């Protein structure tokens, strides 16, 4: 496969969207032009985002370029994870069972519940004052 060829994957989580491109390379990972360690300061986010590469055994073999936007860093880490998994699937459909078993191909459907009128937040009520 030519090294200039990219494989795409889009990941979403909460309000975050990550557009992921992968290609054969030395294992560089850039998120919005910064390294993973720089972009995701917490180790948990780094591990979460790069899990598909570890599970598929492609760590260090592919260059990953990500454009992440919206939401917070936790949501973006989840979006990057799904995006990488989908891009890996485009690269090699044979690894689908491995990714599926690790539950990396399912989009997390949980979203923030809307705030209701007459309440302080989505479910919390204003403090009751007896007197």
C-alpha cells in the first residue's frame, strides 16, 4: 500500500467530533497539531484515545492525524478512540472481530440531559425552604 494513502474515520462522543486520518508510518500521533501527551494531559485520556491501536497491534506502525473539536477533553478522547477504530477498519477489515470484541466500534449514545423549567438542573430541584 502506498505511504501517501490515508484511511479515514469519524468519531463522535457527547458534543465532540474527531476526524481521524491514518497512514503507514513511524507511529506519530498528532491531535490538532500537538502530540497526544501535550493535547491530553491526563494519562487516562491518552490510554483511552489510543486503545484501538493497542488492541489491534498497530501501535508504532501507523501515523495518526486527528482534527478534534467540540465538547471537552474527555469527550474528545472518546471521539478519537472511535475515529481511530473506524479508520483501522477501513485500512484492514480483517481486524473487525478484534475491535468488536474490545467494544471499540460502538458509539457511546449517552448525552447530557436537558435542564427542565422549574428545576435547578436536569433533575435537581431548588432548595426547599419551610419558613
